[in-house]
C-alpha cells in the first residue's frame, strides 16, 4: 500500500544517481566500502535507516543494517530486522491467486463479482486478470477512505474498504483500456483468496508460501494490535528530528507483508529454484499485461518487468506509513538487491539501483546521458535551442485523468510543476521537445504545433507509456463575490461524506467532517485545486447556478458531490 497524498514515485530520483558509464567491478572489500557510502547519510545512531541484502547466485553476498530500528530504545537495524514492505507485498498476493488458479479453484478470467458479488455491476466484466495488471479502472480504496475522513491512524478494516469500493457507481475507465495503479485491485484479490480457499490471505500465505520457504520472520499483518517480533518502528522527518508515523489500517493484499531482507532472499531464490508453485508459477508471475488496443504494459502480476542498461529487470517498490521498500532482481545475472527502510524520507529504489550498478558494472551497457539540474542534454540540437519561456509557460489540463500541470519559466529555465514544491526542470532537446531532468526512465515533454484556431497542447511522454495529452487552460482569479457562489454544503453518496465550502479571508476553503479547513486555489474556470484533494471541477445547472462538483486525485477520478439546496 502506498500513502495517497505522497507522490508514490519512490524511484523518481534513481536515474540521477546512476553511474555514467560501465567500469570494472571493484574488489569485494572495495565494493563493501562503496555500498556503505550509498547508505552513509542514514548510518547514524540518531536516525532511522535501512537494511540491505545483496543476493548473487542464490546466496547473500553482502548484508548490513544502517541506522536505528528504534530511536526510543536505541536498537540498531540488522539484516534480521522486520519491516512493513508496503506494495512490494503485491507479488505475494499474485502468487496466492496463481496457486489457486493452478488448483482450478478460480480462473484469471473470472469476473470479480463471481467471488465478490458486493461489487456493483458496471455493465462490463472486471476480471481477476484486470485486477492483477491494474487495468480494472476501480478507484483506489485508499483515496476513497481518506476522502471519507478516515485517517491512517484510525482503525480501518476489510469491511470498511469493501464498503467504500461497493459504493462507487462508476469506474475510472473501461476495464482494459488503461493501466492505472490501484490498491483496490490487490485488496479485492485478498478477499478472492479467502472466499476461494476458505483461508485468509495471512493463513494461506503462511501455509503455502512462507513455511515451505522457511521464511520464519515473515507474516501478513491483518490485525493492527498483533506484536511483530523484531519489527522496526516507523518514522518520518520533522524540522527538529523524527517522529513516529503509524497506521492502524488492517487491509491486506495490496500490502501488509512484514518481513526481513534475509527472508526476502529466500523468496528471491524461489524464482530460480521454485519450491513453491514450480516453474509455472514463476513464469506466470512475470507475464506482463496487455490493453484492449493490443498495447503491452510493463506491469506483470505484482511485479514490474522492464530493462536497465541492457539487462532484464524485475522489481517492485513499496511504501506505507514511514516504511519504504524495494526489491530488484536481474534474472540473467542471477543478482538481486533488497532494501527495506523505516524512514519516510528514504529512497530505497535509488539506493538499490546504486548498489546494483556497482556490482553489475562489468555487465551493464553505458548509461544514457542524464541532464543535471541547470544543464541541457549534450548534442547539437540541444545546444542550438534557446528557451523562450513565454512560448511554453502556462496551465495545462488533462481531461482524461482530470489532472492539472503548470509549466513555469524562471531564471531562463523551464519547470514542470505538479503542485507546490513538486517540480522538475525541463532541459531543451530541440523541436519544442524537452527532457525531464533526473527522471529514472526516458521522460519528455512535447509542445506540438497547434493547428490554426486550436488550443495549445502539451504531451507528457514517459517511455513505455502512451502520451498523456494536456491542453492549455486560462488561469482565473475569481473575486470574493464570485467565490461566494461556490459556498454551501456538498454531499457524496459514493464517499458517504458531506463537505462544507465557505469563503474565508478572501479564499475558498473546504471543511471536511473532522473540521479541518483546506484552502482551494483557483485553477481555471469553475476549477480549483489543493495538494491534498486534487482537482475540484464545479458544475452548473441550466440557470448557471453551481449545483455540485467532481473531485479527482491520482487514482480516483470524478467522484461526484451534489450541492444541498439553500435554506
């Protein structure tokens, strides 16, 4: 599972940390020293940190703990320390489903309603295959519960999550049309395991996966009060140090595996010597998905399958509360890196890739040149381009995903802004095309020439994905009198919640069921945004009076609110 409002890109900084060219592999002693340097900032007695295992040819060749498992009790992290691995858990859920498919207890082409009839009939089947590949279109239950006012510190059960999903009257898209990561799919798969096998996912995984592989430190947490031996506490940074960050949610499937790097090395070995599931399970776990139009995606079943500098890579990261995790395998090299952390600010993906680059230096192709902040990529085309900020700057809206991005010109440079404090520099490539500086995969922004009379567009092109098309919209600044038209009480049947909107100190604010007030910033006509809420777009009746709004954020789109009549 991943926190809704944390931009779950744990790998966004990875490429900036990748070495520029292949080099001879250092001696084991030299490697250890270089690996330790990767984790140096966390290897302190006053900081949470990470555990590391480097696995080659079926054995751990280097493992170590950096930082503290408990700041309260001065307990250091070791390779035996247990962490919540968040979404890295999804491969365990996928394995459970595939084991049941092997036994004929279910089919990947089953409609989810065959096993969970509480899910509404959306007029088109949502299959288990769709859920495995994140192509179902079901809104992310984490977003649904958060919008309903349930905080991570509150207790939330399977029943709460299922009820939230069952209330949804529509999907984000037709199943199979898009790939959009959603924790709902894997949570629902955990219920499918329970109903098809008669055992909870915790019980099934313990019996069929963890015990056969002698993963004695591993379990699935479905009761927030259960004691987990040797588990690290979970921390987030503050201006003066660290604070405990916790969650009492009890859903499984999308996360909740508690484990140590040494145990995950045993799971890793099952991919080469499959004691659980046989070769068929390993093959099926790594089958990537396909969209309705025939386009292949890189997401398989609880695993991401792609390539890094000429080597096939199988991986999955995760994050929940203050825990962060990454497990990366290079099958052709029989090499893996497992990094588990209890610090919310840690980037295990970047660190794991640094370690992999050190060990695999003699097998990797030269790294592509990645621009550093303030510089453009090398090449004559880039050198010839002069950025005209006024030509590109503006506010852009994607009507499919209902997201807004701003292109900002500052100090002779362009920046791609997702929200306050979340921006990426754009380096010119020539021909109205720019590279996202420091992106882990090839990520570009293109401003195609507009047809006469047509609005400007922006295309965001990330390697392996369809271009996301944004169109320019006009920024508005409503007067206080105009803002007053939006004030009132708004209710959502899908979220079972009521929000109150009011004008406070000249700004439109939203007050949730807990009384927290969130400021809404104007975006374009009848549209406002907030970093925690996403985009709110208001609707009007035939008399031009505001009668409701829809709200979209990342993995949950177009949730409808209706305005209550004025008293």
